[in-house]
């Protein structure tokens, strides 16, 4: 199976799930009003985050838009160089996450590329996040484990 096809096969469902859950969150949650799902262990709390994790760089939303565009392009351009399965999975997860949040930055105004990301999943001791964020975090964990085990990307 071609690597680029596998990455897209991983990324597309993640993008769709991310988008659908964000639409659901906006339709069913009140801004800044946590709703318990599993007590305080898992709550849904709708927020609009113009920055990155922990709401850093909230005045530089355009930087994250450019980064997501460059990152996604890089993954697709260099996909064929990735030959090992863990790295392929990580690249697909990273691509899906980057594009999921990029869509928010493009469609959520105030201007194209300057919109906030919709976050709504809340767990203790962690910033509120979304499916795209979780996807990128899992990709990083896979890359760290693969690297520690000596698994190269090619």
C-alpha cells in the first residue's frame, strides 16, 4: 500500500470525526459551562482557543495556520520516504490533527486563517482539547516510543 494513501486513509476519518464532534459541541454545549460525562474525570466544556495548548500565543493565530499548512504539506510531500508502520501511523495521525485544527482556523473567523480552534474535552490537570489535538498527541507518543526502540522512519 502506498504510504501517501495510508496517511490519507488514517487522516480523513479523523478529520471527519473531529469536525462532527466540534459541530456537536457547538450545538449542544454552553460556552464555558462544563458538563460532567464521567464525574470530574471527563467533562465537556466548550471553549474557543485562538492560541495553542494552554492558550499560548493567542495573538499569533496566523502563525499556527501557517505552521499547519507547512506541516501538512511536508507530510504529504515526504510521505513516500516513510517506510515503517509506526511512523506511517504517526504521520497519518499528525496530518489528520493538523488539518482538523486548520479547518477551524480557516472557517471560524474573524478572518481566514485567524479563527480560534473549538475545544471541548476536559480532563483533570490538562488543557481543554479536541479530537485533532488528541490525534497529534498520540502521534507524538508513537514517535517517541518508536525512536526509543530504535525504529527509524525508513
